C-alpha cells in the first residue's frame, strides 16, 4: 500500500530476515549466567561514581544488586523508573565514563550497558 504523499514507501518491503538483521543488537547480548557473573563484580560503592557519571542518575548499584539476587524484573523497573527509554539508552549511551577517569575501577562501561540492556529488553519486547 503506497501513498501519493510518500512514493516508494510501502509496508512489507523488507523480508522478516532483513528486518531482523537490520534491527539486531550490535553487540551480542549477555546470557543469563554472564549477567550473574558481571553483577558479582560490583563493589556497591558508598559514593557510587557510576551514578554520578550516568546522565540519567539511575541507581546502578541497586539495579546490579537486584540482578545478583535474582530479581531481573525489579532491576528493569529501577532502570525504567529513572529513564523510560532505559532499554534503548543502554544500547546507545553516549557517555564516555571510562576514557580519562573511570567511573568504576571494576566494571567496564560495555559490561554495565549490557547488564542494563539485558534487564530492560524483556519489558519492552
């Protein structure tokens, strides 16, 4: 079905396989075991420099603790309470929090974002 206002744009132009490939995650998502291992790396710092570095002020130690205690839905809620676009932001976060002065001595930024994406995805799909 095309429209005279938008010539050349029509539904179902791409196959399901092409859509899946075009919108797949750039980085391979973590498996549940990898998520638990990554969550166990957190020091749960008192001053939490990761929260200071996060542009949306997500309580990162809280959502990591919720992951490590087996409550991924609560972790996703913690993310979405502060940022309704948390699932997308976890994939495209522009904050360079580990270039010159690391926000966390234990976590790599990519691991933290993968944890957030792992927990946010089931609630948005």
